C-alpha cells in the first residue's frame, strides 16, 4: 500500500475505534498523507471484512486525508488520535432526479403518503375521505377505499406489510387489506375527536402485528386489538390534544401533546413512566432513532426479501440501539426548539437544540440512526448529531416553510417538501442541494422514500400524487 509523498515523513499515532466505543487493533503509526481509501483498507484488514466506512477524527469527518482533517499544531509525538469508524449502508441509493408519474384521483388535498415496508405498495390518505392504494409498478390507481366520513388525517402500515390503518377527523380508525382494498374487521370507534397519529406494535414484540395505538385531539391515546376490533386500553393523562404517538421497540409508548409535554408510558399496562418537560409551546413532532428499523419490520432491503424471524428483526433493532445504549427520542415544538432525550432512562433532556427561527414542523432520524434532521417554517432544514445533539449544518434553498422530510435508505440523501410547491434533494455527505424537483401545483404536505431506495412519493394541496425516480 503506497502512503508516499512528501507528507509520508510526518506521522501520527492512531487507533481505530467503533462507534460503540470498542477499540480495534493496536496503536498504529500512520503518515499524515493517509487517505480515506487507505484507512478503509487498514480497517478492513483489522476487522477481516470488505465494508465501506465513514471515518472521524476529533469529531470531524475525514473526507480526504488525515493531514487535511487534523489540527497539526496540537499534535506531538505522544499524541494518540482516535479514528472513529462507522460502517456505511451495504447498498447505495441513487438520487431521484425526475417525476415519472403524476397520479390524479383524489378530490381533495393529499395529506399523507406511505410506502409499505417492502416498498411494493403505496397508500395515500386525503381530505376527500378516502384511502387509496396505488400500483407502484404500473404507477396507476389500484383501489379506492371508502369507510371514513371525514378528512383522512393519517395512515400507518403494519410492520408485516399486510395491513394499513387509517384515521380521520371524526375519530374513526379503519384497517385495510392492501391486496384487495377491503376493510379488515369493524371500524374502530371510541375517540371523541380527530385522530392525529397512529403507531403499530413493533414486529419483534408481536409478529402478528395485532395491536395499534392511536392519538387524538380528545387528549387520550387508545390501544386497539385489530383482530377483535376492540379497544383494550385508554391512556389518559395529557391535558390537551395529543399530537403524536410512537410505539418504541422497548415496549414503551411515547406521546407528545399541545400541553407542552412528552409522556412515556408502559404499553402493556398503560402505566405512566415519566413526563418529559422543557418545551414552552405545543410539541408538534417526535422521532425515534429506531423509526426506520421499526417500519421495516421483517423486510430486509439488502436481500429484497421478507424474513419471518423475530430474532432477525430484534438483532437489527439492537444494532441501532446498542452503540449508544438506548432508544433516542427527539421532540420538536412551536417554541422553535428541539429536545434530545434518552426517554427509557431519564426525564431530563440530553440537550436543548436551538437555532430555528420559527416552529419546528418535522423531525426525522437517518436510517442508520447517526444523525437527525429538523424542518421548520423558517424555510430551513438543520442537521444534528444523534448521539449528542451537536449542530452539524443548515440546509437552505426553500423559499417558504418546509413541511416534511424523508431520508434515503442509505442515509446519504434527504428529500424535503415545502409550501413553495417544490421538493428538494440534498446530498448529506457534501451538505449541499443536489437537485430541485419542481412539479407540484401547490404546497407539498406528504412525502415518503421507499425502503428499497428506488422511488419517492409526494402529495399535497394540488390533490395529485407524484412518483419520483432516478
């Protein structure tokens, strides 16, 4: 391996460390000219693998060589530099560059779009009271599902991909069969006002995907048995509208509310574990570092197959959680701030994140759980380190409020939808705008990137669903 050149005379002591803190191999004397590709060769030799990695030194990503990353004035012959390595996704997602289909059909605004865990089905919910399934291969409507009597506000796929739940302004929850568009069981009735969010029990806890949580403007959270079509538990405690519910992988429910709090509940019995306080206004959005893994369920995008093994799903879940020791939660608020929490352990925030100039509307963790992004009415997107909440950068380009964001499966790209009627694709390695995606006739409300990375779906005020591909 050639590490030559003039800089080869200057060396530094280094040791490789995984992102979970494990030291790999012995201390190595490396020339400052050592590049990323050479670091990758060394790391693979130590680990006996053939993977791709991202490297960091002193909290800075090594994008070219050690010499261009390190502060040479701080170095001496006894300094040992820790080189943190993170494995990159096995497959690379190509940027979406064009709209391949505009699919009319909804009579009102498209409020939510979501791909199934395997990316083979696409569903949308609209103000026209219907849920629609779309044929992803032919890019045409497949089934229109009528069962709601008011605006469909949210939809959620079961982690096994065999059921889709939808909920509306009248407080009703309906479960659908994506294969034929038929309603499964009876309509779930109990909420007294709008249902604002839905979340299924994780696959590794129940492969049958039987139980579903719903949050409502009536201040309650309900857990439904979708087989018996009955409410098994009503969780009360919030003083105002519950805006979000997340069913985490540790058997906990996380709820956010307009009462300015986030609450952590034990799903099995509804006991309140802790209340997370700090926000000064409504809490609009929550994200877990395990959201992507929990949505995938038993689907393996690398092998493009469904794996009927709860052990496999739990192992993949633990790969996200174990490096930092717990499930991480981020909350975003009308008070312009975000909070980073370790909610299974502590009610005190790990960090309070400031910088946005208007309300925070959406927050998402990258699929690898290493960073998260926040979208705001201040027209910007901000990137943050997942472990510490440290600010990374601001992405600017939209000329109106950013409503929604979605990561590619390999965590290298981010797509955003805005009130300015455009989507924008961002390159996260280079921290810059990759491509503008105009085409919608009005505000973009909904966005999802398929788990296989092949396509993005978007919808909004113009009532049209669009598919974007490379």
